[in-house]
């Protein structure tokens, strides 16, 4: 006889207990020695986040690569997860999208049952649990490594969380970037980041860091003026999550290219 055990307000725990086949990756997925899928599936590359005086700017390029080839030029790596948070993911594109959708449902499920949003720490912990569940797939090259950012209503400030492939969670006080161009982006952010930056200045800093990453990393997509493809940039503040208009991003890239002598 089937017995239902209440999993509380966690949709992820409900799936894990009763419908594990619905998870993005199955715990205990059999590892095959010598199998590395990292060069055989599309991978998203560079994403970043930085704090400013009123919240957080989170951004990512649009390119996905498959080995040394470009597999997608318009992939979306930055997604709103609830009213006050967003996630930017680098890694295997399929598992990244699955984890993002599951995380969105998890937060919505909790809010509907509890009548309130999770705290920033609660959201970050939920995501860490899901990343840990992806470990068997990560060991075969299907790595999911996100940046989670949000506005903390209680503290009145933006917050940034980073993760490792085993679900380790760490908070960054100022900025962070990850992906194949993450090192280049962090180097750029280290030079141009301003603790007291306004929202407009923070957007400029994020765009310039992505431009520098694209200059140093072939897997990171820069501005494509011909096709009209530009990185995704979102703002998270006390009003919630909002998109920076493409026309603004295009203008900033044009200014950067002009200043640096680009074409």
C-alpha cells in the first residue's frame, strides 16, 4: 500500500522521495570510467554578478560552445527565479536549464504553501542542495556551476552567492564571475569595480567585464553588432528583478569599443 510522507514545503524533496525520475539528474546515476561528456554537449560560458549601492547587477554572455565549436549564439544564461532573485549559470546547457526550472518551481512552491518568500540564505541553501544532487553527472563532465544573486529585504542590500560542483556555497561581498571567461572577467572587475557605484555605473562595469572576458576567451561571446546579439543584464533591487534594455547594452558596448579602438 502506498504511503505518502509529507515533505513539507519543498518540491525538490517531494520529487527526490516519490518521483526521482523527475529530477534533472538521478542520484546514483551509474558512472562509466573514462566517459567525459564535457566536449560533447553545449556548454554556457561566462556569467558574473556585482553589488552596487542599491542592489545587484547580474549578467552573462549569450554564447554556448560544444568542444571548440559554437553551438548556440543566443542562449539565455541569466534567469529570474522569483521576485527578488535571479540565477546565472555556466556549465552543461541541458542540466543548467533543468536545474533553473526546478529551482524556480521550488521557490514558487514554497511561497504558495508558506505564504511568504524564503530568506536569501534559505534560497541559497536550496540551490546548494540541488547542485549537490547533480554530482554524479558532474563527475562525467556535465557540470552545473551557478551564481545566485538577490535583494535581501531584511538587510536592505544585494547579496551574491557562488558554488562549487559539490554544492559548496560561499557568499561574495563585492563581485564574482565564473565560466571559461570567468578569470578574465574577475581580472577586469578587480580593476574597475567601485563599492559605491550607482546602478548605471554597475551596469557599465558588468558590460565592460564581459567585453574583456570575450577579448581573452574564445568561448565567451562578445557583442555581435551584425546579428544584434548582446549579453543579458538584469538588475535586482528593492523593486524586484528587471531587465536592462538591449539598446542600453548596445550603446555601452559601442562606447567601450570606441574608447578601446575596436571596430
